[in-house]
């Protein structure tokens, strides 16, 4: 078998890998739950390649992410649920429906109008999906509410942002950043009080409130908190590498260095960055 630019070849490869008699033992034993962590990991690796502006890696990582879609679709087809073709049909139908200004008679000639139209169509789709799920599981079994469209499986920071966005759509939101800054200060005070009491559960609860408020200020100033934190992580890596390199030049290991030594090198790294 040879590589190909045709998606059908990837589908064929996955079918062969999952063959119960001649396939790969590892691939055969996988299920949706066991593959889920890899799917999430591949999405993050796509994001990492974008941040590094590495187009070679991005091409490869997108392929890895596509493989995850094909893998899940193959398992679903084996169980009689849906196939990869059904996945493609569903998303093409969705995109055509959500872009009537492109594929049908509709006027949305500005980004704001497009977003408003998109949100309206998504609301309709959510209602239809809720109705379908209610038929399958019983109306009392599936009451999702206004925030029900936000998956609990999102990373916590992303879930916080999405919950805030949904609440804002019905007016549960501040109109300016200043009250959120006040809320952050309030949460810091409550976190300090929890620390003083030493109750781990209370400390964790207050820390969550503080992070949630920080995510909210990011949303208001249009600085995605996930991107902001990733940027800080990159900065931390860079400055810590400076510490490690400077210590090594002195013949000192990280384990032997004092906190004061490392802090001084950290500040030196900050000063170097500031003058660049």
C-alpha cells in the first residue's frame, strides 16, 4: 500500500488497522474512551505548531488530527452508528446552513451581521438538537438549559470562557472591565482568607473563583485567556532556560542554586527582554 493525497486511502488504512484478523493489535483494542485523550492531545499540538508558525509541523499535526477523526468514525461505523461519509455530510450541511449569505439569498455584509446571523442559526440548531435528544432520552432526562450547549469536556479555562459568553448573550454580564477588576480584588481577598484558615477544599474553591474572574477580564478586553496563558508559559520557559544556562556557565546546578540566585537571574532575563 502506498501513500496518497486521496482521503479514501486514509479511510482504507484505518479499516485495515482495525481488521479483527489481520489488523494491528493495539488499534483493534481501542475504543472511543481510550482514543479521546489522543484526540485532545493532537488538537493541542496543532495549536502549538500555529503558535510557532511552523508550517511543516502544522501540516503533519493536522494530518494526525484528521487521523483521529477517521479513527472515531471507523469505530462508529463498526458499531453501526455512522460512517466517515456521514461526518462529512453533517458538517457540510451545517456550514451551508450557517452561511446563507454565501450559499443562499441572505444579506450579511459585515462581520457583525455575519456573527449575529451565525448565532441565530446556532440557537435554532441547539433547540432542534435538544428536541431530538429529549425524544431519545425522555424530556425529563435531558434538560440542558441555556448553558447546556457548553460541553463539560472542554479544558476548564475554555469552559469558563464559553460559559461567560453564553451568559453574556442574555445580559448576565458587566458592560465595562472595571467591575471585573473589582471582582478580581474581591476574589483575591477571599483567597487570602481561605489560605489563613488552611482549609484545602476552601482554598481550591476560592482559587477557582479567582481564575474564573481572570478569564472574564480577558474576554472583556478581547485577550483570549488560553492564548494569554500559553504566551506566559512560553515566556516562563524562555526565562527559566536563561537561569539554567547562566548557572551552568558558573558550574552551578539547578539543585545547588539558591532561590535568591535564581531570582536575580530571572530579573536579568526580564531586563534583557525589555531592551530588545
